[in-house]
C-alpha cells in the first residue's frame, strides 16, 4: 500500500489511537483499549518515521 | 469509572496533534488555493483535513472501491454512532461521528478521483447522508430519553433536515444555495467534538452530559437559523428573478 506511506499510516494510527482512547474512557475494557492505543501509537510512529526519512508520499 | 488524568492527557493530545498538523500543512501550502470555507470551518482547516484523506482516496481508487460502498459504510458507522450514544459511550460516539463525516468526504473524493462519479451516485449519496444523519440522532434520543433534552435533539434533527431540504428545493428551482452557518461538515464537527470534549469534561468535572447538551442546543439553534437564512436568500433571489 504505497499510497499510505508517511501521512496515511500516521492518520490511520491516529484514528485507531482515538478509538482506543474511547474504549478506555467509556468502558472498563482497559485491555482492549490498551491494545488499540499501542497499535495506533505504533502506526503513528511508523508513519512519522517514514515522513522524517523523506520516503513518505506527501507526508 | 472516572479517569480524569487520562481524559486530560487526551485533550492535550487531540489539540496538540491538530495544532502541529495544521501548522506544518499551512507552512508547506501557504500559497495554495484553499477553496471555500465558512465561519465555523475556515477554508484552511478544511484544506488541511482534506489533505489527510488524500492517501486513502488514492488507495481506494487504485483498489477499485466504489464510492457508493463508502457511502453505505458511512451509514453503517452511523448505526454504530446511535448504538454508542444509546449505551452512554459518548467519547466513542463522538469519534464515530467524526469518522462517519470523514467517510462522507472520502466517497466524494473517490468518485472524483476514479470513474465512479455519476448522477445516480450523487443522488444515492444525498439520500444516504440524510439516513446517516438521522440514525446518529436516534442514539441521542435514547440517551436523553426521559428528559426535556429530547426536544433539543428533535429540533437539531429538524434543523439538519431543513438545511438540506432548502438547498435541494432551491437547486430544483435553479438557484444555487451553498450558504449558511451550519452546513453538513460543520454539523459533523460540532457534534463530534462536542461529544468528545463533553466526555472529557465529564471525566474531569462530573455532571450529566452538560457540554453535549449545550452542543445539541447549538446545533438546534444554528441549524434552524441556517435553514431560515437559506429560505430568505432563495426567496430574495427568486423575487429578483421574477421582477427582472
């Protein structure tokens, strides 16, 4: 999925992170929320790294 | 369970990432044509948000995803919005409102980017948008079921529908009508962030959905005001045309 390089992964990570935050804040399912936060954070970091290395498409 | 520290941390993260993202975008695109904007959502903010969706639009176009499939996904997400509000999951509902709004933008982008733009698609998109908007509000009716706040939700529904109806009727009569304070993107943003910040405020200060109630009241007032604005505008335009 070359289209997602940089900015795309960052945005996807942010959305998953926000969903995790919702799960943690709205319910007692901290485990599931925590997993979403970690996955979202990792994708956000991955996208940011790609942008910083200059390989991102418009990132 | 109340989690004030986690809620405050997220308030900072939401505001911080948005501020940094916009700043970086505007620095790179200072001279770009930003398109149209409104009082609540400036052209620059819209341009920044649209730019974040370009990678997904390009991906969907390459994969051959039909725009109408994204429209149906928007309706499905709106059903989840209703379920989340009905269950009292206000932060999640707010996030899903923003996600549904994002899909609403994305289907248009994919239609324009690929070969899926058609009159049939535009018509189905408009009809499905109305269903999606209504379904989301159903969850709020359930959340506020036994109180006076249901009236505010009903007024907000009326406002949203009348804004769209006024434009559709005006365009049917040949008068372009894209004016008004509270158009659909503004409604998504207000309800989405009103829910998210309302949930955060609830974790920090307590209270019974105070900020969410205020948001729905603003939607009810501004929505109907926009519908009346459009009515007056089209009425003047038609009067002028018939006396020209």
